[in-house]
């Protein structure tokens, strides 16, 4: 069970109730919210759900166990910062499958992927993509995540 709601301001009482539900991970696009989660539940898995800005790398490594990524240069910065913090940071690589929103182009994926594997302090977690599905001539379903998990991720994660 995951808590992926973005909340403008985390209210401590609300967050305590969510944590009491047995949520195993919390996803957010704000580092400040992830910091609050880690202060309340240090062992909670936290996921930063948008490609990180370079200026936010320190906080992302400190408060997010996993982050969504599209740029090799950013993953290199995450690796360097994780080294400074003596951590392993997990990355989810976003791939582009035709919607042209964001992500690594499919033709570049293998080279990108191999370079990520060479980085210390980075653990590849999975690949995701955002797709639209057309049922009629209209775009009926706006977006869904296609997740292809790797078999190399230890089950202890």
C-alpha cells in the first residue's frame, strides 16, 4: 500500500493517521513533505516523484529513498551526493514511449542504463513510462504508469 497523495501542507495529525493505516511508502514531489515523513517515520520508504532539479539533489538524497529520473547528469549528481552522505540512492528511470513529455528516448536507453550501472552509490530500481491509451478518437485515459521491475533488485528493498 502506498500513499501518493500530494498535499499542499502536510498536517501532522493527518499524516499520523495515514501512517497508522500501515502505509509502506509515501510518494511526493516536495522535498519538504518527504522531510516531514522522515522526521515522523524514519524507516518509511519515501519516493520523490518528479525529475529532480539539480539544486535539490542534497535534500532528495537526504529525504527520498528513491527518485524518478530522466537525466544522466542529475543521476551523477545524486551519486556524488549519496557518496557524501554515505548512502545508496535508488533511481527509477523514466523512458519516453511517444508522448514526448519527458524521459529517456528508447533509442538511448541501453547506453543510458549502462552508464547508470557504473555509478557508485546508485541502485537502479525500475523503469517507468507515461502512456496515453486511446479508446476512441478522444484520449479517454489521460495517463498511467507502466512499471517493469528488474529482477536484480534485492528483495530487502
